[in-house]
């Protein structure tokens, strides 16, 4: 005979290998607090509705509270031979108070129980992800505040394009992370409805009060269809999509930090405490943390694809395939949390090297658009100006010089519209700080951006 709680109809015990294969305790043990909290709300409702007696309800709740304390202190270790965390808690309850404990599972199934537990767990964890995103924003904005006047080349196609400031570049990432915060918060809003009381899939004949448990557990309402309540994991997918995008943003930023730290750029120097050396090359200082963040992005995408694929073919309602949700979401969550936690101090302690940024900005003809615009302001159509500036750039390349240093007489061979004021018009400072359009690199625009982002950090 099997010793399982569901053993009634079985003549033989589960094969040992099958038992291990079936078990989820190794990963769902993380949710013991949420499982107990959900059970306490359920027991209170059963008592209030007269489905079980008040005294049984009270005894169950008091004992669950003790179990929670004992599990937290380690006095009651989790039995890793249990099938899952729900079975373990129920078995422990019954071990302590016998038949009264056996009443807890009235009008409930593990199917709605697990759906509640994951939601409660993710709700708490998502709040932590948002906190970490805020810390990252603080690190980025503290750098941006220092570098509103630090001119660097802005790139397209990784070719020097137009002048920007380091603050302008960093704040682009800050904006992305503000949207990540709202994406996580949006997902939580949709997730925060209670499936408890859906039971196995079809509800129950007991006079349950689903609103009561929903309120007790801090949900905003109940899921209106019991089959949906136990069947979907779209809330996991939504959160994991938000996590995948966080990783996309972190990974692009990491890639830039890796490039900027190289001798080819040397725009920044990472702090020693966030870099490593080589076992053979004594000169090396590697950006391992940034590389790992970039690398771990792959596994967060993989977790998302894995769960989507698991879900796509399963008929309603609950199927055991769905047990696969937890390792995917937990891995994605832990990875995102670790990456955010390391990115913030890595960025905070990073030293910018303005002189190198400026030097790069001076070498790439990034004021060519401004030269064309100077000319347009004197009456030439943009397309014509664009073409001739191209020829002037070619001349500079040939003469190993830059637009700022090309003598006026050379300019005047192209047009007598050129005058001395052109040098002021194409100086790096003018090209950068007179880009006063909203969202641009000007100090006023950066101040507005910093002010917007600061609201997310409150
Ligand atoms: N460990 C299961 C899971 O994570 C709990 C639900 C089990 N339900 C069932 N009918 N076997 O999905």
C-alpha cells in the first residue's frame, strides 16, 4: 500500500524513480510561507461559513502559525521526501493535531492552492525587483548628475555620429528602466486576483466565501472563472517577459560598459572591486560582472521561452506539466535580482574619463551635420549643403585634419558663404549644448529628465 495522502485507490506504492520525478518539494519549498498563509485564510473562511466548526478552524490556524514559526527557526525541517510543499504542510498539521488537521483540505484542491501560492510569492518578489530597479536608477542618475557637461560622441552603427553628453547617454538607459518598473507593476496588478476557491477546477458545493479569502490575502478580487483560476500561468509569463526586457536593457548597458572599458575606447574605468584579472596575462583587468550580466540574459530569455512552450499545448484545466512553471520563474527571478544588485554598485563606482570621451568626439567629424546646418542657416538648401560638406570631410581626411582646424581659405574654395563665425558654429560645445530641443543633450533637458526619473525613486 502506498503511504501517499491520495493512496486510497492504489494497490501498489509509487516506483522510487517515479516518485522523485514527480516531486516538486526541492523547488516549491521556497513558498512555504505563502502556502501556510493561504491555508490560514482558507481555514478562517471554512470556520466563518460554518463548513467546519469555529473551534476546529481556530485550532488549525493556531497550529499553522506554530508550524510557520518552527519552519522559519529550523525546528521543523522540510521533509525532502514529501511530494510537494502543500502535502508537507498538511501532513505536518495532521501530525500535530490529528483529525482536525485533516479538515483543512475541505473545499480546496492543490490546484487552486498552488495557483494562490505562486501569486503571493511573486507579488512579494516583484516588489523587491522594483526596489532593485530604483537602486539602479539612483546609481545611473548619480553618474548622470556629474556628467551633464561631459561631451562624448553619440553613435549610430557604432560609428561616431553626433555629439552628446555622457549624462544624455546614461539617461537613455534610465528611461528604459523606468518603463521596466511600470511593466512589473502592471503585471502585478493583473496577477493580484485570487484563484482560491476554484478548487480542482469546477468549484464546490460547499457555501464558500471566495471574496473573504481574497481580501484576507490582499488580493484585489477573485478570478471569475474557476477553470481559468487553476489553468493559466499567464501571470508568470507576463512577469518573465518584463524580466526578459530588464535583462535586454541591462545587457546593452553591460555591452557598452565592456566596450568603454577597453583600451580602444577607455571612456570609463570600472572599480577594481567589480573587475577581475587573468591567470596568465598580468596586465588584464576584465569586466567580468558586466559580461556575466550580458551572458545571463540568455538564460532569462530561455526561461521565458521554456514556460511559453510548456503552456502552449496543454488542455484545460490543471495538468502536471504546469509544475514546470516554478523552476523557470524562480530561476528568472533570482537571475534578474542578482544582476540588478550587481549592476547598481558597479555603475555607481565606475569612473568616467571625460578627456578620452572628448578626444573621441573631436576625431569623428561629428560636427559635420552642424556644418551643413550652419550653411543652411545662410540660405543653402540642406541637400546641397549636405553634399558639399561630404566633400569637405573627404578633404579633411586627405589632409589629416578636422573640420575645426581646416583654414577658412579652404572653406571659401567651396563657397563664399563661409565666414569666420563657422568655427564657433561647429565647436563641440556649441554643437552639443545648442541642441536645445526637448529630450536632447542640453543641460536644461537633462535636468528635466533627471527630475522625471527621480519620481520613480521616491
Ligand atoms: N506540485 C504541484 C504543482 O506544482 C501542485 C499541484 C498538484 N496538483 C495535482 N493535481 N497533482 O503544480
